[in-house]
């Protein structure tokens, strides 16, 4: 289950061209199984029609504080008492200024003011022209609204509808959904810094060829997202994959096992959790040719010498022990048989507290998997689920083990 599942979200739209993105946002929230109640200002209805939002949310849309549909005629109360969140996307500069002063002269501003603050967070996704965004008045309003308890999401930089380029674009709908998941996720890793390796490595043979491992990177990327949603600061060292950087995560792209080793070693000491999901190539070619190896009649197949790549996981665990530094290390064991035995042996040989086993052919490239978690108390299966869900469960499992481990 994702963190948004079953949540009651009031999706408010204030006026701005980014209203067109609110349609897609609504669709994504519905897809994540949220209940979405749309409320639009008069200005928002100039940009996109309530008909569109009603069709997408499958709920009647509210646009006026004088709406007589509710028997008590108090839409601002009725719509917020059961709500888990009010999200205003887009939030215009004008709407922010209004909220700041507690003005309540239309339904959306009225319900933002009337919502129970303790149980119903207010999340704002600003969207405006870059000059409007940078104006001291807007920046003052952002700061004040944040200190009043609203969560003001950032803005993206890029081309704007007005033809200018700069900061002020509304975040993409998928990014907003990730931000909301973070709001709804218990901050089990708050205050922790998590380092994750993901994807395969690529070991060059010559400038046009190389060897690699099978790994989509999906599990490592899902873990990076889940750890960020649980409040951690996350660094993701990734081999070559075609996945987008997860929101909120610092990503470092590398190619070879040696590059991954260097990237990890240079920052491991600043982290207190290390999760190694990468399928690092065990060997690299000893003498990488600087020119393309030519296929000739005399030498139809080249003979390659290999040397072992550093074991990144074992070296991080070992390095921390040597310096009496605490870092909770988690390894992944991809096997084809005897999962429990191999995962157990690997946990001991790498000297790490937690090993996560999975059967390679049952997961390569797929969106779901089944995991076996092995620690010093035994093993437990996390049943087949999506990699996103497994990542959330694993983050929770790690968070449970951290206090005693880091204190020990
Ligand atoms: O020894 P094996 O490759 O099966 O171990 C798998 C675990 O060790 C994974 O967590 C993987 O990311 C990590 N590993 C590593 N560096 C290597 C090889 C594996 O960090 N060179």
C-alpha cells in the first residue's frame, strides 16, 4: 500500500496556467487510491473547467462559499473536518498573499483558514512567473506561511508559459505526489543519512565494448525514495540505468565498479546507514584496450585477463570497524538457489548486520519481488509485493534495528 492510499485530500486550484497540470495531478492521486475533493477559485475556473476536474476526481467540484448543496450551507467546514490534507496546486502569488493574512473571502481561502491545523496539513505548490516568484513580497510570504505551519513545496526552473525562463514553474504532478507521500509517511529515519548503491556497473573491454551485470536499479531507486520519504537525507550512487533521479535524493552517477567504490568511500563517513543494492561486476578487465579490438582472421577471439573489483560493501563495513565508526550496513544477495543459506553465509563473510536475499531470475527487470531478510536473530520473508512497497517495508525494518545498533 502506498502512503497516499485511502487519504482524503482536498485539492484546491487557484488561478494560473499551471491549472492544466492539476488535471494530471488529480489523476495520479486517484490512481494512488486517494479520495480527492476538488475546490476551485473563480480564477482557476478561467484556466480549466470544473467539468474536467469532476470527471477526473469522480466528485462534484466546489467553487463557491455560497454553495447551497450542503444542508448546513457550510462547505468550508464540511470539506475539511474529515480531510487528511489540503493541497493547493497551483498556488498563485495572489493566493499566497491572501492566506498569509488569513483572508477568507472565497471558499478555498476560507477552508484553508477553517481546517483543523493539527490533523489536516496545508501543502502549497506555488506556480508563477519568475519575477513574481523572486519578488521580496512573495519570498516574504513563503517564509511566513512556512513558519505558520504550511508546507511550501519548492518550484522548478525552466521555460515558463509567458516565454521567460527561470524559477517559478509548478513541480511536475509526479513530484508533488512524492512530496505528499513524504508528508504522510512516518519519519522513521529522520536525522539519519543513508547511502545507497544501485544498478549494475559497466567494465570496459575497449572504448566500444564492456561487460556488465543484469540489474535495472529499480530496487535501489525505490529504497532511495522510501528512505527520503521516511525523513532521511539520501545519497544514491548509481551505475548506468535509465531511471530518473528520485525526488529529494542526491544522485551520483558512476560507470565502473572502481568508480562506484571511490564515490562510496569518499562519502561513507558522512552517513550512518549504507544499503548496497548494486550488482557490482565481480571482475574487471586487467588491461583495457585504448583502441577498439579488431576482429581479424588471425585472432578471431581475444583472450581477456580479469582482476577482481573491490567489494564495496565489505570494505565500508570493514573501514567503519577499523575506525570505530558506526554505520549500519545492509547487503543484498541475489541467488539462484539455496537463498537462506547463501544470504546467511554472505552476511557473515561481509561482516554486516543485515542481508536481504532475493532470487535473481524472479526479479530481474520486474516491478515486484519477494525478499528474505536475514540478521543475527534469524530470517523472515517479506512476501511478494511491488518494489516500492518492499522498499517501504525494508526501510521500516532498518529503522527498527538502528537505535540498538548505533548505540551498541
Ligand atoms: O558477493 P556478492 O556480489 O554476491 O554480494 C552482494 C552484495 O555485496 C550486494 O549488497 C552488493 O551490492 C555488494 N557488493 C559490493 N561490491 C562488490 C560486490 C558486491 O558492494 N564488488
